[in-house]
C-alpha cells in the first residue's frame, strides 16, 4: 500500500475505496517522541518535534486515522542512555503511547529498546545511524553506512586525489560504528588511515585531536560525532586552527550547517534529504512548515524529515491493519509506503528502507550544493533474521 501526500503537504484520505472517515472518537492515538531536547541532540531536536507536529496536524485535519485523532507526546531523553530509559518508560507505561517515532542518539536507542520489548509497542527510528540494530518492534526509515559512506570516500579519492585519511568520532556506538565501516571501506579502495581519534559524546575541546591532525597532515578528514553540538565545536576549532584537509562529515545535518555559517563552507556530506530537492512534494512540505511555524521554523533536515515521513508510514500501517494493535501494525509496516519530501519511502528491506542519497558540499551561507545523486541505494544486510 502506498500512502501519498497531497500537494498541500497533507495525506490523502482515500486509501482505497473505504469512503469517508467516520467521526473522530474521543480517545486519540498517541505517538510518543523521545528525543534529545537537552544534550548533544539539542541543536537538532526542535526541528524533529516540528516535523512530527506538522504531520500529525495534517492527518488530523483530514479526519485522523481509523476515525481517531493523533496526539503527540514528547519526552526529553537528554541525548543519552539514562535519560532514554526514563523517557521510554514514561511514554510507554505511564502515558500509554501506541507507538514511538523518534530521532535519537544510538546510546539512547540502545537503552530504550529493552523497554520497547517489554512494552511491546512499535518503534520507528528516524535517525541515520551505524546500522545493524534489530528487533521485531523496530523499523528504520533513515540511512545506514552502506548507503552513506561510499559517496564521500569515492569523491575524495577519485575526484580529489585523496590517499591518506584521518578519522574523528564520538566515543559511542554511532561514532565508532560509522568509522569502523568507513575505515574498512577506505582500505578496500586503496586508501591509508593515518590517524583515528575519539572523544566523549559531550566533548567540546578538540585541541589534542587537532594536534595529531597537524602531525599526520592527512589529505582528508572523515568525522562522525554525536548530534549537533559536537559538530559545531569540532568544525569551529578545525577552522580556527587553519586545517586545510578535505572535510567529510558523516553526522552534520543541514540545519546545523546553516547554524555554523561560513565555518561550514567546504564540508562534504552525504544525505537522504536536502532542502534543495526539487519536487512538488518537497516544495509543499517546506511551504507547510513555513506557514505553521513562521519565524520559529527550524531548518528541515536529514533528521527531521524522516520523522515527518514516519508519522505518515505509521498512519498508513494503521489503515492497512485496521487497528492500533501492535502485532497488526508491525505486520503492516513493511508493506506500506509514503510519497514524502525524500521521494517514495518503504521500510521493506529487513526493517530498513532503500533511499536516494545526495552527495553535497556546504556553501558559505550554509546551503548545500548537490554534486551527485544516487537513486534507491539499498541498505544492505542489516537484519537478516527479520523479514
């Protein structure tokens, strides 16, 4: 089943020949969003909440789902494991949400998954991540290393002549997982790793790492840090130190790049969403965000747009299942798709989604110039034991 969106950014009500939706029942369908309103993800979390709210408002304006309205419940996971345990527990067992749809750090996701299992609720993870997180309750509509790393490394090696690389990451599952994949890919392509350094998730002083970069003088840097805040501090310190190496960032989103301004110029990224995607659906999405949030609008990005689309994927699964019961919804999730700002999204590859990827270079004003695009990149073997 495909769940398309109207030109105005709203979901189409006609999902077959079921006819008009009945009047909404008093009891809403509750969507829980545990997200890092504080901590490393606090730079990007507001845009995620805005995207979730927009999708819910659009669906409710068209009559809701199964005759019921959708309701948003947000909890701060503090971007980490301890906060996630509290947020997941509160949303699942106290607020009794029907689903979790969230962008989180890998530390938060890993801490929350056992609670999801106990609560037996569907969980759509909307953050790009290091891959291979598998659970019967978990679906992912964002990219993994198999989809994201190759465009950057290939561009540096084949078009910029890079031979030596220095890797920098945050010291947790995402940072190390992304760079594990990157290291092996660079070696397979004949490149050399001259340095690899990790800092705590909340690190703000990158001086020791920058000293090692100076000593090794690599052709290119590839970084994988946690959320928005470490990207900001690392980039600003690299620029202040005058480091001239090619700079590929596996974790910066477009909103953070805009916040960095001129310091972000020249960063090469690989993303499944950019604001410059020229499609009617993306234009309508941007217009709807602007109309709803006005001067408070946060830049939509590769972390917030999957959140928007995931709400629609959940709505489509509800319609197909004809119920909010977890087993029925989980069975329906890999069989439905949405036409969203990123194109057609379907989580049918071992609970992951093939995605069109864009290689881009950040400009001086924070915008991203698209260098190349790669259509429907397969996520690879993420969870072979899951259908």
